[in-house]
């Protein structure tokens, strides 16, 4: 999967069919060693990410497995949402906006990174949608 440092601008065309919004900032495009210590994502931010994943902005050309799960099956990753529904992750990107109106783009696998591995999205998103513990 393509790796972008959190908070950097996603290049034109990006990693998904259709590309990112102009000037979109990256988050959750993780590579080995990018997780950092586990943190708690506010539930309100998790729900925003789930809502965004229900209407992805782009599709990848194929799918990606979680690079942090050594026993990950060779298929899409299943995510049980906070409302009990199910999402399949690994084949699309999502976009959310922070309180200043900036667009942030992530692979939809970011939901798995948050819930299974303790990834915390960048501060502007946490500050917009809730506070971290």
C-alpha cells in the first residue's frame, strides 16, 4: 500500500481511482513502524470515520491487507461498526474535514488501525471530533 506521512499533502492522483480532493492531507497511510504507541481514539471520531467509510471517495485497484496483522487472511478486512453493522476494508479511501475545513484522506483500513492497533489520527481531527484519552 502507498505510504504517506500523516499531515502531508496527498499527491495529485493519489493512491485511489479518482484521486484525492485538491490539497487533501494524508492520515493513516501507514507502513511498518508507523503505528507508534497504542492510543484511544474518541468514539465520536470513530463514528465519523465509519460514516465516511460508508461513502468512500475512491477505490483502489485491488485490495490491501493489514500490514500489522501477521495472520491476516488474503482478503478484505471485516470491521464491526459501533452501530453493529459491518464494513469491509482495504479497497477504498475516505475523506473527512477538520474544523478549519481542511480535507484529510485515509485508506478505509484506518478504521482497523484505530480499533485493532491503537492508531490515533492526527490532532486536528481529534480536536474537531472529540478528545483522546
